C-alpha cells in the first residue's frame, strides 16, 4: 500500500504561484508513474500532469501547459507541481496519484489539497 500525502495548497490571487508537494511512502520500479489530478466542484477528476520517477514521459493537460511544471526528487520520494500564472479557473482540489507498472489506471491516491485562486 503506497501512502501519498499532498501539501502546499492554499489561497492565492490571480497571477500568483503555488507549489504543491506530494510525499510518497515508497518509490520503486513498480510505482513508476506519478500524476497530478484536479477536481472542480461537481465535476469529474481530470488529469493535470504526470512523470515517471525516471524523469521521462512527462505530460501536461493542454489547460496547464506553459504554466505548470511537474518535477520529482527521488532522494526524498517527493513529487512537485509548480503552478504559475494561476487563474480562478484553476481553483480545485488537487490530488497526487501513483500508477503501477503495466497498469493504465492510477491505483493510489492522496487525500487532496485545496487550491483557491481569487480574482
């Protein structure tokens, strides 16, 4: 069982920045892809960004390209999401997730962290 704990959410003004952190209880070749997702009120969870622990296979949703950056620190089992040029439309609960090798779906999820962007 992989434990994921997000932090770094909060309230920020439009145009501002936040960095979300995700602490993973383990990192292995088996838990090889880490992703960030977000969920708007009343909507389905949507993909934001992903990376492998190896640092490759980085992908972003079109809505965040050029503004968000996913990174990881393997020594600390940490994954980050740097969010710049935030808009009120980025207001959501942000989740960290882990996908196992060979699986298409994400198996482990954090509890989420609220990001609120004021106009």
